[in-house]
C-alpha cells in the first residue's frame, strides 16, 4: 500500500527538498548509497572485489533539465573509469547508467543521450570492462533499446535491463536472448499504470520466471537482479536444466540489501555483482529503495523522531 505513495513522492520536488535537507537522512541513506564522491567509492570497490564479489557502479542522478547537466554526468563516469583503470579489475567493476541522466528527456534527447553515453562505453571498453543501460519508466524504453542496439554494433558487451512487471518484456526478452547480449532481469521499480504493467506481486513473480526461462534457454548472458530467495533458487534450477555453467550467468543485488546473501552465493562459486550507487543526487534512488520495503520507511521515520 505504501509503495505507490513513496514512488509518487520520489518524483516530487517539494519532497526532494524536504528529505534531502533533513540532517537525520544521512545515516539511513548511507545504508544504500555508501558515498557521495569517487574518492569515497573507490575503497568500497576494492573491499567488495577483495571479498570475491563483483560490482556495477551507478553515479546517481536522473531527471536532469539542461544539456550541461548531461555533460557533467558523462564526465563523472569518465572520471570514475579513469580512477578504476589502475585497479585493473576488468569486468569485475562495470558501470550502470541511466539514460535520463545523459539527457534522454531533453530536446533531441535520444541523440543527446547516445552522444553522451558513447564516450563512457568507449572508455569502459578501453579498460576492459563494460556498461549496462538501466531501465527507467516505460515511456523511455524504446529509446533505451534503440541506443543499446546502436552501441552493441561497436561494443557488443553493452548490457541492458528488462523489467518483469511490464507486459512487453517477454517479447523484449525473446529478441534480446537471441544474439548473445548481456541482459539484467529485474522486477521493476517505477510506478507504472495498469495499462502497461502487472500490479499484483504474484503476477510479477510469475512473469519474472517466464522471462528467466526465456533468457536461460537463449544465447545471451542472463544477469539476475533480485534479492528474492525463491527467484534465486528458481534461477539455479533453470540454469541447471538449461545446462549453463556457473560462469554463464550471474546474480546481481543492490549494495546494502541482503549482504550476507552476496557472500554466500559468491562462496558457492557464483558470480555475484553488487550494484553500488554513489553521488550527491541520491533522492530518486533512495526513495525507490524505501518503496520496495516499507519497513525501511519505518526505520527512516523512527530515526527522525528519536534524533
Ligand atoms: P522483492 O521486492 O520481492 O524483495 C525480496 C526480498 O529482498 C525482500 O523480502 C527483502 O528481504 C529484500 N529487499 C528487496 N528490496 C529491499 C529494500 N529496498 N530494502 C531492504 N530489503 C529489500 N529496477 C528498475 O526498474 N530498473 C533497473 O534498471 C533496476 N536495476 C536493478 C539492478 C539490480 C542489481 C537490482 C538488484 C535491482 C534493480 N532494480 C531495477 C530494482 C528492481 O526492479 C526491484 O525493485 C528490486 O530489486 C526489489 O525486487 P526483488 O527482486 O529484490 O524482490
């Protein structure tokens, strides 16, 4: 019940100002977003990869309003890649990007986002790693998939994300599973209307399994983005049935959520990638984490009251 209300608030500027300015917000935010600067995140990358985990790094930010902000986003990723270079981690540290942060919603946004993301993908390839295009709300996806296809002509390792809650996704999965691409499957984190998306959790879970089967039986590289213990177990079973070895798919979870499970799966020999977001514009990302688990909101509110 609370989830949709929090998701609506995630798009409110008034709430953004209120939550971002509250001094008590910081410790709660840090659980999900461990730093604001590249200097703070690099040691975290070293720690995580030192524990046998892999990472995907997201410089938080979305819904920008000027082309200059899009250029700044590009530069933030380029700086990050420059800082990762001496670590020599290759694909153990990849990047996740939101095209809205690269200007997708601005005038000529499709071209602008492509022009801004391409140098990031190039720089990532130059240090032996890759980029995954996150999935945002459904109105942005045709453009995201077209940019993904364009980038893959030169950088076939470029990944993308599909969301189980959308009716369109089984079809997208079929197309993407056919040509060796890296595809992250997630449940979906945005507030979507009933005309395009399942609203019921059980329906979303069932769709997730159908899509997972398509990906596992296909020729791509499935990346399972979920903390759901049932889906983790189903993934292992479907991978076994499809004859996939442990390095022919990977699990992905968010930083700060079920961290013991990250280590458990890695210790079993699985590839486990931790999605690690950092930066100052954390509001939208943080609110989606609250919406996924209303208990997080109670924790947040309690910390405001007891301070
Ligand atoms: P579910 O929400 O059912 O959670 C299962 C269990 O995990 C919960 O019972 C709880 O224990 C734990 N859990 C889940 N979320 C939690 C939270 N916020 N706080 C505390 N515990 C929590 N979405 C999107 O639309 N576009 C994208 O590009 C991405 N990218 C992405 C990358 C990765 C690596 C992950 C893991 C997820 C995303 N998502 C995303 C988010 C995704 O759509 C979804 O909202 C969350 O993963 C929550 O769904 P689960 O599959 O974890 O199941």
